[in-house]
């Protein structure tokens, strides 16, 4: 973790603790009514200090809330003489087959993008608290919000409504933890307009997301575009503009809600920043900084990298600066865990009826 001091300026420095506590209360209430505490298995397969720190933080949060957390160390995490990732696939399969396990999370990176993606698909979908399985990604990119708890297939078009309420016998799909945490933060600070219809509440907002990773940046851009925002997705070699596909009002209850489209942008990063109401940066490089001078006056800035991606004077331009979202990410992970446990309950009830 960086020891760089917090930013200064006239804008508000907003720690996510107060937002996370709202979801902590929701989780605590749900746990009180559960038949048993959900069980989460965390699999640590490397000697990475940040991964170990994240695993220990997860364990601490689970213990405080009464969630049964088991940290399974394999490979270099168990013994420095072992290679990174040694035994990780076996550990995933074991957790998949254990009926007492409700959720599985794996601490990435381990091998690299290609092999880590393979591991993400091994995790049983009904235990994927991180929402990294290809089926959950498909739902996200196609704006499929409600699914059957038994088959995990999209809800029939005839049962869909225009609000956030799942149809009878259906459940909400799992979303990746960090992108979901960011959306919840944006909802809290008023970027989402609750007066607008569900699915349109980010309409009129321009948002820049720096780093188009498959774990955070790209799914986040899709989520924001699906909610009506104009999104600039910035990566090292290109800038893309994400926007929601045009549709007719009478098509709103189709099985697959209209999803976003991504097109190459001719704008530079500086031009994107000058237009953006919100700037989100996730660059894993301590030397990378978003220039304060290029920000739009009154914008909202979120740092989601381990390192600080914004200059110290960011609040001279930003009306709100959120320096980290880690505590919110954990709350979304535990929320997903409870949702997966709920899948079982709804599925059993559906089979009984």
C-alpha cells in the first residue's frame, strides 16, 4: 500500500466507510434471518503481499459479521519452496464439490491473464462470488438482470418489468464486486438520478474509466453505459466510447434488454477528461497520475488502484474525491455470497411447488 498523503483542496474527501456501513447493516440483517452462516472459501496461491493483505482483510470482515470464512493456502502461499499456483486448480475443484461451501473466491493474479481466465471458468457458477464466470459476464454485457436460480438462464421476457424487482421465482444475476462497488458509490453521491426510470438513471452523465481490464475496467464501462451514461473507456493503446444501444420504449420488456455498443473514439484523454462528470482510474502504476489541470470543474473522481492515480491537488477541481473502494468491494462480495445462498433457497422452493 502507498504511504502517499491524502489529497488537499476545496472538494470533499469521501472515505467509503459510511457507504459500506449501509451495506454492512443490510448484510447483518440478512444473516440474522439465515438458517446457517454462509461459508466462503478463499484460495490464496501466491506469495504476493497485496493478495495476502486482501485475504486477511476479507477474513477479518467475515469474522466480524459472522460469515464462515476458510482461507486455503496452496502453492507459494503455503510454502515458499512451492511455485505460484501449484495446487490451485485442485483446491477450486475441492471447494466446488463441497456441498457446505456457498462461495469461492480466488486471489488473482496467479499465472497471467490467459491461465487466470481459465481458472475463473473452473469455479462453479453457483459459487462464484466474484462474478467472473463467463455466464455472469454474458449477463452483464447483455444487460440480463434477472435469472432462474436453478438453471441460471435469463428470465422469460413475459415476466420482466421496468423496475428493479425480480419476477416471481427469479433472482438478480451476480455482478463483479469492484465494478458493482463503484456503481453503488456513484449512486450514493448522486451521480445516478433516482427520479429517472430504472435503467436510465445515469442518463446525461459523461464518465471516463481509465484502464480497460477484463476484471474491472471493461465491465464497469458496460454497467455504466447500460444505465444510460456516455462512457469513455481508456486503455494504453486506445480510447473507446461506450453507449447504450438505441431502442424503442415498447421493447423494454424483451428477454434481452438493449445493451451497450463500443466504438473507437477520436478524442484524446485530455479531451475526455474535460467533458467528464466522473473520472475513475485503475492504473496499477505508482508513476501514473491524472492531471488535475485537465479535469472538469466540479467533477467526481474515484481512485480504485492500489497506488494513487490522481495528483495531490485533485480536490482543487473535483467536488468529491474517493481515494479507495476496498471496503465497499468486500461488502459487495459478501452481498453476492448471500445472494448465491439465496439462489439455493429459491430453487428448492420452486422445485417443491
